[in-house]
């Protein structure tokens, strides 16, 4: 337990009204989650004003309120200029500063975060360290799993889950750090040991006004978030130009990585890398000497993910040979170029790629492995960055033989209207508009099927020996959002069912 007065001693810009000796056991910004002994953080958000729920929070047991104005309530009040900015530090204090008890790793970038945290978890487990993961798929530590509402949740949730992980025995946490989380102060109160940058490509411009603002949000992890940790370490992927901007402003030890043998990065291949359906093989220069690296992951984008992960583990003090050995035992990452096993003579992959750059990378990875046609099913989410829609269409049309545009979490938008916004990027590269009956024989072209389930079934039904079918956009997700409701939908399940239908129909013939 900690008192209100003790909490204020860890804060700046705060004024306490009322009894400072009251003991606190937690904090929440959601009145529905408030428990006896909690502080209620009255956040003034874009959609909801937390001050309207103060009375409900107090009736649920809140013993104090944090607000931006003097308010007349029967409990003590912490008055601050910005509740969201202070909420993380207060949550950290309430839960005993859990990030101080962990080796905390933060990974940011448009793509690669989930794969990298999965690799880190694998390596650290191999090295007998106990590593938790907080990211897009879930928040987990060994057999403890907490569902993930956001890649980087609100600071109250971040600190609460970290506390649970520490209490369960975790000594390390690999965290996916989103630009939203950084811009909204959700990481405030976290003390990072190692932070890493993957890449910066177009995404989230529905939230950030432009790429400069998007980059500025990412930059916070390497500047503001490390201001209280002079011994923190940084890993940068120098194949992305934005790493130069980070390096100019970084005031901490930097380890650079690159997929190019010609770069001056500290961690890089020393010769040509071998890519195959079995994965990646490379001789990698490390501070510990040259190491043989083998992984079952496919493609150059995954080599980048492996090298960033390798760099992070080196910065955590794991020997290079031990890292390489652990990586060789790595299994597939859920929803990241995940193979859907089948008895047919064609390949089916599911991948989370939902940005132009991610689509370019995953298609580049599977194209050399495809002896027949490369067919890509993809869509764009509704109520999100509209500018990337034609760019995603262009990425697929350039690389795939057949582009199948469908829906992907349309939310409150008309799926057909989203498809119409994608097609201007497709048609300059794919002149032939196909019908469903054309799919089996067509060598090139495009078509639109707004029903995602139907798109998957039609493509798999038409797939021929040696073809590769890539179902992109949702990856690990097991839901679709239509309107404001979630419904169960899993690309992997849909692909398996479509394969069963194809096999059954083949037997009937």
C-alpha cells in the first residue's frame, strides 16, 4: 500500500486537496474498473469526458480522484494540469514501480514489432530468463495470459499488468510500443533498459496528421522516455532512413543492425544471405565475432526482424552463440507468414501485413518461393488511414499475379466504398478485370469480392498446383469488426475450411 502523499512525492505539477494519509491500492481511468481503494483518473478524452463518471467511480469505491480542475467531491483530489500525462507515473507508484524490477525492452516501428518480441521471448526462455510479452496479440507471461485491447494499452493497464508479471516471477518484459501509446503518454512511468527501432512507413495517418508527426511520436521512445535512464541502450535498423534521425538525437549507447553486408552496421551479414522455403541462412558479424544464423522464418523482412532481435538480446547481455542457437529453434510467429498446412500441391499463408510496406515485404518473401501463380487476398480497414488504400493496391498489383480485393474490418464504412478506394492503385498494373469463373485459368488480373469468407473460398477453390495463396491483413486476429460490433472470424480457420471443401469436392468428382 502507498499513501496519497507518498504518490505526490513522485509527481511533478500536482496539488493535493484533502487527506494525504489515505492508502491507495490501484488506479483506473475507467469507472467500470474501479475497486475499493482506487484512485479514479478523470481523463478528458476525445470521445468521453471522465469527469462525468466521478460520482459513479466514488460509489464503486474510489477513495481519491485525479482531475484537471478543483472539484467538489467527498474524497481527496489530486489536481494536475494534464491527467493523461500524470496517470502513468501515478499508476507506477500505485503498483510499486514494477518496471524498475524488470529488464524492460521497448520495440517500436511500423512493422515487425510482434515478430521481434516473439523472438526475444524465445531467446530469453532458452537462456533461462523469465520473459513476459506485451503486444498486439496478447499480454502474456508463461501460462498467464491477459487479452490485448490495444498494442500499447492505457498506462493504468500497462503498470497493472507489469505488476502481475513481476509478482508471477518475470524478470524481463518485451513490449511492443505503438505510436499511439507514445503520443498519448501510455508509457509514462516506465523505465526502459533497451529500446529498438524497426522501420517507419505509412500507417496511422488517421491519428497522426502526417509522417513527420508519426515519426515524432516514435522519436519519444529514444529521447523523452530515456531521459531518466542514462545507462539505457538502443538498437537501430539502419536500413530505414529514419534511424539516422534517431541516431542524431540519441544520447545513449547505440547498436546498429542492417541486412546489407556493405553497410557499416555493427551487426550484419558478412556475405550473401540464402533465402529458401526452409527459411534463412546467414553468416552474421557480431561484436562477439562471426556467427552462423539459421531460422525457419522466410524473407528479407524477417532477416531484419531477426537482426533487430539479435541486437536487443546482445544489449541484454546474452552471448551471440547462445542467441543464434535459440533462434535456430524458433517456431512460426502466429499470423506472421503462417503456413496453413494442407494436402494440396499449393501453399497457403496468412499474414498480418496491412500497410503498403508490409505487403511489399511479405510478397517479396514468397514470390521467389512460388513456382506457379502468386494470388493475394487483401483489404483495407474502415475508419482508418484512407491515403494508404491505393498504395496497398499498388503494392499487391505490382508483386502478385492475381490481386483479390476484399473487406478487412470495414467498421462503420461501406466495404464496397473501401474497395473502390483501393482499386485506383491496382488497375494501372492489372489491366484485366476477372470474374470468379476466370480464377482457375487466369495468369494475371484482379477482381473484387467484398465478402472476405467468400473471397477465401473462391480463391482456394481455384488454386492450382504450385500456386501460392497469401491471405493478408488480419493475421492472428480472430474477429471482424462490422459497424461497431466484433464477430468471430479467423483467416486461418476460413482457409482450412475452404481447403476441406476443395478436397471434398475433388473426391466427389
